[in-house]
C-alpha cells in the first residue's frame, strides 16, 4: 500500500510519529430512557463487546459512497451511477456492489454534521466526541481529549497477554490517550500482514536471546521495579509510562494468546482471499482474529480519501476492493457468531462538497472538505440491519432530516461497548471533564 497523503501533506508515518510522541429536565429524562432501552434491548451491551473502527482518513465523499444524488445536476451528482441495494428504495454508489448486496446486515447514518472543516479538527471531533478547544489548522495533530480507543482501553482493560487497543498500520492523529496516560495509547502494528515475512514488533524474542536468559533479565528488572521510585503511579509519570511499555512487551513475548492472534498464516487460503490479498484486507482479517482473542478496540487506519482531484477515478480504483473487505469482515463475523458482540464502524472526518471542483493545475475534478454532511456505516452489536438514519437535502448540501452530531455518534459507540458516555473524568490536575458533553445515542441504532 502506498503512502497516502492528505492535502496538507501528512502521511501515515507522520501520524505514527505523533502517536508515539504525544501522549433541561425533559432532556435528561429522554436521555435516561434511551440509555435504559439500550441496556435492555441490546444484549451485546450487557456482555463483553469489541469495536473495529475503520478510519477513512481524509474525508470520504458521501456522494460517491452511501448517499448518491442521481437526480441532482451533473455538476453535483458526478460521473458515478447509483445502484439499488438489498433495501427497497435505498441506493449506494456503483463502487459499492458488495455492500449493496448485504445492506440488510448493517445501518447507514446519512445525517451527521459538524463545523470543523479541516482534517485536524474534524479528525479530533469524530475520534473523541469533543470539539477542539481552540481553532486548529488543517494539518494539525490535535490531542485535547482521550480518543474512543483509549477510553475503551481504560474502561474495559486488556485481555490476557494483549493490549486493549490496537491501531493498524498507524494511529490517527487524534487517536491517543491525552490525560489518561501512555498506558492507554494504541499498540501500533505497522507491518503489512499480506507480506510473507509479516512480523509484529515485541511479539518475538530478539535473535540470540534464549528463553532462560530472557527470564533472568525479566527477574532482574522485576527487582529493580520494586524500588521506591516506581511507587508513584500518578498518570503521566514518565518512569511509570516506560514501565508500562516494558510490561506490555513482556506480556506479548510470553503470551500464547498473543502468539496465536498474530498467526494470520494459519487462516485458510479461501478466507484470506475473501478478505482481499492486500494490506487493508489482511488487516481486517487480523482485526477479526484480535476480536476473537478478546481485544476490545481495533482501529483500521486507511489513508487516501482526500479527493480534491480525480475523485471518480480514485473511487473506481480504490473503493471496490476496500468495500469488499468490509463486506467480508461483516459476513465472517456473522458466520462465526461474533457480529452480535462486535461493532464495525466505517467513517472519516467529514464528507465532500456538493459542487465538483478543479483545483489550480489539476485537470481531473474532485471535491473539497465539507462538514455539513457525511455518511457512517454501523454493523453489529445489536445494530438493526437495513436501516438508513437521516437524510441530506436533494443536492447533498447538508443534513436536513434527523440531524446528528459527533457527540451522538461517539455516545452510540460507547453505549454499545458498555461504557457510560455521561461519565465525568478527572485530569491528573483534578480538573473535571465530560467524557461526552451530550451523551445522547442514536436511538435508531440501539436495537
């Protein structure tokens, strides 16, 4: 897979580098009712659940994916046709034939909108449910609030031998833990599982280090850890953070569960082919294996959706294998009885402009940033299939029916993972902060 860049020139490698370095009464009654219904009606919310978050970095076009406008003028509808789906009266872009054929297995939200029209701010808002505190530039790496994955890791804890939060092949710019501390940062699997020599860092002993020698070194380190300098467990303490990474590395090396989870070569050839023999497809398959191992949150980061130019060629080339992998993931989870307890979500930071444009010096048309409308896929964890929530106007300009916010999106994810979105957290300085300022979920998705 190539190194996709957004319009500000940020690569996945840049994001990985940052991730390692940055560490009224009636309304309340309605909220409590919705949350109570979620707990009662959604069995997945009452037992351990997982989330696979597919992050389409750059902002995928809603026109060329889940919200085509075939009746709009050509300068708005574009070059791609709309196709029928399994749901009568619902159409997707021609680039999504596999997802169209299984549209009864997932829901689409067409009416999320916000006011952050650049990559840095939009990424932060959708990844955390918290708008940036100050204006940020398009290329900014923003970390004002813990991300969905970090909060899940904090609330749910890690399975035996494995981190609670993975991100592959890099971390989204706002996917970190903020004040929760380094322990809840994602474990990044940068290597491509499609490669024959695929290897996950920290899972195998270094060459030349025999088991007994390794265990002796571990015992020595354990004795050092008993020193008083490690007694202070305050969040953000640098020594404690380093120690957490050490323990994580040791657990990965010695855990049979970790070893098995990463042995993607053990999958039958037909299963690997169904997911797609490409980087994204094999990461989706690896995500399913991590879910089976009990990991509660996995982000699949996929860049290259910032189509300021060549949007039609870009979608025709990239979307079919990409959406095939998502469809394969949903069907495989269902076949294994895992879809009831696994939430699959696909989105980016915003949608794209209604009017097609050609930037200076570029001959192929594209669409620019647009936060007034976007589409999000939801599957699993009690999400009703065949549901379309909300709508944009006839030209896709803005969400106009059942208008929803990033807070509603994030609250829905948290509730499906058994996390109360209305919690108040406290920073290391003792300052209170709402997990989500408006903890109202999307009722239509709660089952």
